[in-house]
C-alpha cells in the first residue's frame, strides 16, 4: 500500500485560528511551568505554549504529529497568533513526559463556564446543572505499570468524566488506573449546584447522601433488589406515562441498616423502557432522586 502524501503546512491552509485569541488568556496560568533552560539560560518551552501547539492539532486536521507541529511553529503568522517562538522537535517530544497533565484540570471549569446552554425554557431551568457521570476504560501500554487492571498482564486507564448535558461540555475529568473506584472518584470531585445522573454502578446509598450534602442533587439507578417504605404515592400524569413512568413514590429508601445513612426521604420513579430483560420480562428501571420538585417525566429522562 502506497504511503499517504504528507501535505506541507503553510499559512494558506492554516486559516481560521481565531479561537486562540480567546484561549490564550485561559492558558496563561501554565506559563510558569517550563522545560529546563538552554545553554544561554533561556527557557526552552513553556507549558502554555505546548498546550497551544497541541490544541492546533484539534483545530487543523492537516497537523497530524510533532513534525507538522514543528513545521507550523516556523510560520510567522502562526507565531504571532499563538504568541509562541518556533518549537524544537526535541522539546516537543520531551514535553509529553515532563509537563504535569493535572495542571490542565484547573482550566476545565473556566472554559465550561463560558459555554451557553443549548436548551432554554422551563425544562432547561428545571434541569439546570444536569451532569452525566460515567467511567470509561481505555487500553493502556504494558509499560504503564501504574495502570493496573485485572492482573499484571492487563493494563488500562479509566477516564472519569462529568458532562454538562445542557451545555454539551465536560466540567470535570480525571484519569486513574483501570481498577480505580468510580464511586470514590465521584465523591472526591463533587461540586455544588449540580444535578448528577449516574447509572447502577454508582448505586451506593452513602454516595447519594454525600451528593446531597455537597449541595447538589442526584438521579441514580437503583439495583433491582432495593427496598423501601412508601411515604407518599404520587399520581402519574399523562405526560409522565407517555415517557414510560409507571409509578412515582416518596419513600424511606433502604432497610433499617442501609437506610440509616439518609437524612431525608427520597423519591423512587419506576420507568418502563419498552425493552425486555434477559428473562423476556418488560424492563423497568428504578430511579432514585432527592428532587421532589421535578416532573416525573424529567426524572425519566435521567
């Protein structure tokens, strides 16, 4: 198979980099982190400069690797736009091993705050802060000894992502070894003012209460063997029924022992998915939330 012809990086095919004027000030806090000085005592490459070069690969598909980044860094127009000097290939290669990716986490919040909701109106207001949380396994190289997963022969990292559904942007992200606990990571990164949506893997009663204590709300799927004591039966509206809601109750969740962690009643909404389980029975999801004010059909969206 013939090798693909490499397209040279020129100023003509690097048009439309206006977003870097916005990104530049946000990356400024990274400037103090830099590679070692050269023989003349000058910093070789600053972290904010390296971040700009990497971001250029997302905006411009023509830039596919370190060599094309280095080539782009020699263009006068690009240097002026990004506020960077030409980058040495050796420095770009070394940077990935030297710069601490954890420093980038502090940039996620300010960037996400600039995003505008993609949905407006009464429904968007009710679901303000709707944040989907999930952990995803990504294959890791064997030499990444810290990324332990099943055993010494398997390596994986886990991306723990919090995604603002209405804005369509991530608001929190951490990377751990594949064997790390998803519930522990969520507990360590809780924010106030969120409506967290989690799947059955996060069905830990103490975690639900920790979310509430952090000043947020939660819609979480319960396990099929969950127990509760009914406090109030709520009517199911036609809109909720159309969304699959089959019952809506305020309950004291858990038995005497497991339910002791809760400081308040919760709400359990049963939702028919229209599918069948492995036994051929209609699939029904049990969704727990502390949001007593939400319409049942909005809970079902979780």
